[in-house]
């Protein structure tokens, strides 16, 4: 069961859709990308969430965040398929709100013991029979109540997570690459930004991420290229430029080395899968 509506008259934070599902064994969605944030919370059972070559095994009492325009997929367990609720949202305040309650690009999964409360909110949204501005105001109120319940547990858990996260220098380096990957950056630029020598930075990357800073830049750029090839109609040359490659041939060679396919081949396959997955979602709703 789902609820979907046109974009409401709010800009800072607004509901896009919400719903709840009881999945069949091995039921999967994706790989696909959404234009807005989508947060899933598992009420019963278990399954897997896949994003950026990472696989998260999750069960009741846990959840996962899908960021806008980022390819990901999720699948119910074969023996104990999950039952979950989801809520799609966006707005100028959305990213900051998520950060404040402990969710970010590095913290996409969470645990929260407020499933009953979250389900009550979703049910109220789905059962709302108001119309006009009253309808939008009611949904807006429930959206904030939803995040209020999450904030009561996630704000505490995120502090615990951050206290044991990767080396501070690694986090700074990752932030630098995420911000400037489209530019002609080099390893020395990262070292200068972090404030340590290049050799020390390389050692930290090898010890913590099992790759060099140069390899990390390449991996990050090509991951972004995966997304652009799947969800945009930009030319290969334009995508190369967007992802920090000045030469489209160099980009194509790097992409094929990583995936075993040319950018054109990858685009054709992923866009076919994307359209099929969207069609599945529409049929399920």
C-alpha cells in the first residue's frame, strides 16, 4: 500500500511518497535511482541493501537510506523475507536534517527501536482523508513527527558510530574528493587539504581502505560515471567531463578496466534494467 502525491507547497522539507510492504521471498528492486531521498525501515524479517559495491545485511529494527540519483538495490531474504515501511522526501533542509540525526553518505544504515511509532505515522499519512491545503499541512506535520521519533534514537547512536569511525584524516580526504572530484585534482591536493605529507596520506589509505589515494579518486569518479550513464542522457564526453576526466578516451579506458564494458555498453544495459525496475515498482504499487 502506498501514498503518492504531487509536490506540496513547501520547499525546506516535503513528503514525496510513503508506504508499507510485505515482500515475497527474494523479492528485489533495482538497481535503480530515485530523484529524492528514500528511507526504509524494516518491521519484520531481513534482507540486503546494495550500494557502491557494498552489501548491507539488515533485519528487523534496522533501516537504510537511499540518496537522490544514486544507483542502489535491495532484496528480501529467501527464507525470512522482510516487511518494511518507506518514506520518500526532499527539500532544501533534507540533507542537513539527515546529517543532524546521524545519517550521511558514510552512514547509510541505522538501528532504531521505534518501529511501532514510525508505522503509526505512516498509517496516519496513508489514511489521511483531508484535501487541499489541510491535506498538505497534515502530511507535513506527520513528516516532522516521523523524524522526531528517529531523532530520539539516531542522535545517540550516531555519536557512538562517529567516535569509532575511520581516521580523521581519511574522512577529510573523502570529503575533499566528494567536493572536488569533477576538477583536475591530484593526490598532493588532498594531502595539502588534509595537512599531512603525501606519503603519510598514502599509508593511511592503504591501511584503512586498502587502496591508494589515486585509486580512490578513480573509483569515486567512475562510481559517479555509473550513475550518470544510468540516469542521464548526457554524451559520453560530457559525462567524462562531469566526472573529472579531460580526455574521454582516457575515461573510457578506465571505465572498461573497472567494469569490463565500455561506457556505451554499460549505459545500454543499466538503462534497460532501470526501466524494467521502475515498471516493477509501478506494478507493485
